[in-house]
């Protein structure tokens, strides 16, 4: 068992070394591409540094937060109202418990419609 573990650790070390070399090569290629683009547009490292300093922090994130997208949506007016409790539902997403319970007892969803 010890020989197997030693062999596997050796393979992991070798693969990690290969990965490090591949990532470094990829990085060098990307840096060269950026340098060529900078030269093509007559940009200096100072131009890039200034742009990075003035860029909003949110633009540097790789994945936008879900709340950013949701906050751009306008609120939706309620479409249904529970006459007993006054609770409302827009008709979007999963129905609230009061709606599900009423439907299970045979009440039609239309009975809860709010008149326009």
C-alpha cells in the first residue's frame, strides 16, 4: 500500500509540474498578445495602469452578482389577493401556501383575482 501511495504522489508531483509549465507558457503567450495590442494602439503601461485605477471595481469581477440583474427589474403589481388575510401574489414563481391550499380544496385560482 505504501508503494502505491508513493507512486501516486510522484505522479501528482509530475502532473503538477506539467500543469505549472503549461500555465506559464499560456501566460507568456497572453502577455505577448497584450503587448502587441498595446503597440498597435500606441498604448503605454502608464495608460493601462491609469485605466485600471479608474475602472469601477464591479467591472473587474468575473461573474456579476445576481442582485445586480434583479435590481434592474421593475416591481410587478399583485394579481391575486387572499380576501381572508390580505396576502397578495403576483402570479409569478411558485404559488404561495394559501393559494396552493385553496386550490387543493377545489377553489379556482380565478376566485382570488384582483379586479383591475
